[in-house]
């Protein structure tokens, strides 16, 4: 099982949502769990189980992750069995996310 936490999206000028609760600020991050392994990311298809949820990430942690990124695209934290993905596995996951998770302006949705 792969779990990816998206802080912003993998596109330029991505935006994040910030909430405040109990005097602390959090970023609402999209979490994706995919029933696959890192070496099978390229073979994800319509029959692969994928679930989506929201995670609260402390704003300070989100800022640190985003500071490490180049450009205005969001950050992805990805894990398989509690271990971080990196290198080619992380790049394959980023490619999957870019293809399947997009942000559209509200006006676009209203006009369809």
C-alpha cells in the first residue's frame, strides 16, 4: 500500500487551504492510498483500489516541505509500508498524481 500526502497540487501556482483550530494552524492536505507497491506504480489501472481523504498537516511542517521544492508546485510526501519513497519510485508517483489529480476553477465546473 502506498500513501501519498499532497500539500498543494503538482502544478504551478498551486494553492493550499489553511484552517485554524485550538489556536493552531493546519494545512488541509489530500491523502491518497493506492493498493499497489512502488515497483507497480506504472501498472495502476481502473481496477486498482484507490481511496482519498484529508489530512491535517501543521502549517510549520508544510512550510518546511514547500521550502524544499523548486517552483510553485506542491509537495508530495509518499510512503510505502511506513518508509519514504524516493528517486524513480517517487517520480513515478508524481507522474501518476499529475495525470489524475487536478484543480479546476469553480467557474469551469459551474459552466459544464
